C-alpha cells in the first residue's frame, strides 16, 4: 500500500502467540526508535496493544477485550488509515502543544517565583529599617529608586527568563515528553519550589540589611573622615539589592544568548547610570542624592567591598543548593543536558533511542483519557460545522 | 470507547485534499508544509552559551571565591586595626552634683554654667589628621517628620526666603517673619563645643573646622547669599544659634548636622586636629555641655579617631569577608571529597527518573 500509513509506523499483522507479540513489539520499538502502533482484535492481542506506543483495538467477532485495552478503537480495519492520518496528526500536535505549554508554564512558574523572591528581598529591607526609625514610616531609599526597582532595574531579565529560557532544546523537549509529566509528585514539587524561593528572598533581605547596617554603623566610611548619612546608606543598600537579585537570576538561567547577557548586566549598569545622572540633577530634584555616586560613594573602597560581599553572601546558599542537587539528586533535564553536552547521544545512539521510547511510555497515563475526550469534542464540532467533507461509504478493504 | 465510524470529516491543519485527484481518497491527502520566514530570533536558535554545573565548575567557583575573599578580609581587618579610636561618654559626667536630679531643668537654664572638663587617654600613637566627632545615641534623626522638616529651596537662595511650608512648626518666628533656615533639622542644631589641650604642658591643640562638610553641600545646596534670620525665634529653643553675619555656605556645622543620619546612634564630624598625638598622652578637653539630650535619655560621646583606607574602626567587614571565604573554602573541600568518594558519571542515563524507579524525582 502506498498510503501515509507506511510513513508513520511499522506494523505487524499476525495471529501469533501472546508473548511473542509483546516481545517483538518491544524489539521494534527500542530497536528502531520510532513510534509503534499495534492493531488487534482478540484477547491475545491485548499485551501487544499495551506494549506499543499506540494501541488500536478492533471491536467485533472476538469480543471487546482488545477494545478495552487500547488507546483507540475502531469497528472496521479500513478505518485505520483515517485514524492515522487525521487523528494521528492531531495527537502529535496535541502532545507537542501540551509539552510546549507545560514548558512555558514551568518557566512561568520560574518567573513568578523569581518575582516573589526579588520583591520579598526588597520589601523586607524597608520593613526592617522601620524598626530603626521608631516606626515613623521613613523609607531608607529615595523614592525614585523604589519606583524604578520593578519597572526597569529588575524586570527585563525576568522577561528574558520567561520567553527565552531553554533548559533543553526544543527538539529534545518533544522527544522526551516525560520531562514535563504532570503528576502528584510534581504538584508537591512546585510548592516546594515556591516556598524555597520565598525563603531565599527572606534570607537575602536579612543579609543585605544586617551587613549594610553593621558595616556602615557609625564610624567614618572614608579616609577623609566623613560618616555615612541616610542617603549614602540607602544608596549602598539599594546597589546591593540590584546586584544580588540580578546575579541570582543569572544563576538560574541555563541558556545564555546575547539577549540574556544584555538584560542581566544591563540592568546593573542601568542602575549605576541612573544614580550618576540623577546625582547630576540640581539639588532641588535630587536632594540628598546629589552627586552621591561621584563624590561620596564611588571613591570609597568600602562601598565596592560591601557590594561584592553582599552579592556573594546572598547567592551562596543557592549556588550550594544547585551544586548539591546536581550531584546527588539530578533532575531529568540535568541528565539530558549532560548527555547532549558530552555528545553521548551521538556516541551511543542505541541508548538515546531507548531512553526516548521509555520517556514516551511515561506519558501514557492519562493520555488515553485525554485523547478520548478530545475525540468526543471534535465529533461534536464536526456535526455543527458548515463546511464539511462527505466521504463515500465504500472503501476497499486492505486485508 | 466509541468507534470512529464513517463520518463527515473536517480536515486538520496541514492536510489538504488534492482537488485534481479522484479515486482512493487517502491517496489524495497532501501534507502541506507552511513555511514562514523565520528569523533565528523567533526560532530561538540564537547562538547560545549553555553552561552546566560540572564538578569541576562547582569546586572552581567556590575556590575562586575563597581565594579572592580571604585576602580581602585580611586587608580589611588590618585596615581597621590600624585605626586608633578614643571614645569618651560625658553627658552624665558633666552634670554638676547639685543638679543630678533635675538634669532637664539644669540644661534648659541658660544662666547655668555649662563648662565641663574631661580627660582622654591616647592608647597608641595617632597620626594626623585626627578627626573629632560627637556621637549621639537614641537620637532619631531618621524620623519621617523630622527628615521632611526642611526647605531646600530656602537654603539655596535668599529669593526663596518665604518658602517655609514644609518646615512647620518651625517655619515662622513669633514676630511673623520667616525663619531662615527653617525646619526641625536646623532648629535642633547640636551646639556643644570642645577645646583640646595636652595635659603635660597645657599646649592647646587647634581644631580645624573647615572642610568637614561635603563640597557639593557648600557649593550647591547652601547659598552664598543666604543669611540666618529669626533663627531659634519660634519661641522654644531647640539647639544652637547661628552667626547672622556668616552666609549658610560657610556654616559647615549646620551642613554636617543637616545630613540626616540613618541610625539612632550616629557620629558627626566636628573638626580635625592637625598634629600627631603620642601614645599615653592625656588630653584635657574643655567642653560646653549645652545640648539637651536629657529629655529623651540620649547619650553624648566625644570621639577622637584616625582613619585608614577603609575609614574608621570597624572590624565587621573584615570578619564578614573572612567568614564567607572560609565557608566557600569548606564547601570547595567538601564537594571535592564527595566527588571522589561518591562520583556520579555525567550523562549517565541510569539517573533518569524513569530508570530509577518509583520514589525518584
């Protein structure tokens, strides 16, 4: 037959024994690495139907066992082609969309976690400072710093994380749908992640605040003997926050293009540029921040030392955590990244194909039910649609 | 499960029916590939750097941090240890015995004698310039209402003399005229004075009161044509007086005071002593105990301090650097040991969750 059927699968037709069918299907699946489809109508075909990636059962003479065990069921063999061409295509698209949506939602979750983290880190420092101002509501930062924080100084890297992040490439992503499997384990895992990021935010805020207070305390901060006023301490604390949160997002990214570099390091540079330009405005606008970078903070070694210390201290737990996790409890996408990095998929093609087929098997749970629901939905749509195609009843039987 | 029977079909995207074809229908289905002009940007195929955290990188990262931080910590600690600092608390000492139970009354009494003498012992040789600070404790210069209470426009130019709305309640004198400079910050100006002399030969030590404020304050924020007017004229005196014949751009004590401090315990620069002081010398300080900190249980301290490249004396920065450096060193060593004892082959598919069995992930 010269139908699209041959383009999509290899298939075996046989009236052979139960075990043999299963083993042969498994061999074909793992050996060729292609998606396998098994079709059968009897009780002896049940094992083979379940072993294959897609199982099709024919209801009829030998009863309904094959139908119960399969992902799709048809009433006559001749409908197989329509099933493959139309529904097979749809299913592939659906899986691809599901995987892509899952991946997007996973990165959206990443972005949301980061958003919580940076705002907790920033907001809590303000809150802690209140304890030192007799709770009068005085903020340690200039109003302009606070305004720009979420608008430009930390927002661009998050966007690049959500849009451009790729922990594995798109083709690998589709080959390993199990990477994005939803299940009861994953649900718990997401809460763990969210709480972990909030804890990180709390820790970061404490480190930034305490280190700045203790370092600047009350002694001179420069060789010329001047002591730090609220403007100097506020600007230093804010510089620490900007460096720390941007460094943090750089650590979470695994895919660096020029865009990521621009957004992350650009955000930090934008802060210094802003501080410089704002300081140049006349004191009527810039008040205590007038010339603060050029005159007070820039030439003070303690300022740069503080920023370096705080940035590293804030990011150290996260760095230790991901190193530990990679070492002892690696996630699937870490292993796959390593396989690609060391080119083991090229060296050991058999292993790569085998793992891909196992990954597909993982998505079988729930797959059948979703396909079923989608077919019912589409059938309803077909009956309502105006532009339809009516096929002739008779088609030659391939057997 | 319902069977897909003979039914009307809507062809899915990407598959069309060839209109010229008749006969076996599935043969007439054509897969149509739609090609759009895609850039590398939209296809997310930009050249990328994809670093992964291999054991080599982990250990290197921690080692580099340790190697950078430990020397910086040592340098900061040495810089801080170089600084010699002498602190003397005097607000209780300088109350005469007779007034110990009514301090507030004493301090508010403008006729009372506020002279006081204290001694300061120099522990180590102090090289010039030696900075003189006054330290106040429990004084909330960072209170919101206090910080707001000033008029920068008025400070800058005599034209804006009447711009005192943000300075309430210290905006108008009892006579009705505007107070220059207005506001609570200026009103509460610190006014203790200090003079120093060596005990051994009564030689007085000059205190240089110039150059203690930021240059940008002198040049840009405090006007050359603005003179104090009606200062402390609001009924209640809150602090020191200002010389009406000196323009604000020369009033460095005022400028230093108006830079509101971040914490309730703060020091402000009073002046500089431009001679060296030898170890074990005793300095006699004659001070005027004018400023009222007794109403709010504040403390007053006099500080003599040298500076180093890092500023005044504070071991915290050095200790913090050393701590972080040590932690990183420990982590580097720890990870090295672990990688040798229990190595994981990179890219080993047995670690994939579906190969590890249930309970993984």
